[in-house]
């Protein structure tokens, strides 16, 4: 089982978070915008064999690429998804949990601002 936790990054932007994924034998920290993390809901379309990895987040200033093979998700840390430095494998349920938590933390969008001369409907 992989534990998921999301923490404020402390850089002043509340939508940028530090994510910690933790298993008994490893721990992985990376930073991402909540809206990027919510894109992980489409992880099942990021088929590794079709080279459709998602580029979401940074670990130590290096991009993180996400791909799936069967029910296993791989986080590939490197400048692209083919020449990566290190990878972490985890069950797809872990990413489902991460994406759901990120989507819940996203702030509600502001209502659209009317432009001058726009008629309001009441």
C-alpha cells in the first residue's frame, strides 16, 4: 500500500503543493499545481506502450512523467519519459486517490466578470 499526502508548498501560491507518496521501502516527494494533479484522473489513457505519458509535477527541479501499464502506474523522473533517472511503481488506486484529493482541494472558480455593456440576467 502507498500512502498519499498533500501539503502546502510554502511558496505563497496555495494551489502549488508538495505531494508525498510513501511505501514501506521508498518515499517520493514532488511539487505540482493542484490543477495539474487533477489531470491524473486521466491516467488510464497514459498508456506507456503508446508513449502517452502525462508530464505532471517536478521533483528536485526535474519533470515527472506518469504512465500506466495494466494496473501499475509508473512515475518517471527525468527530462523526458524515455531517458529518466529514477522511477517509482505503484497501484493505479494510489493515483486515483491522489487525483481525487487534489480535485477536492482546488478552489472554486470565480464567477465570470461581466464586461462593460454586457446585459445582466436576473
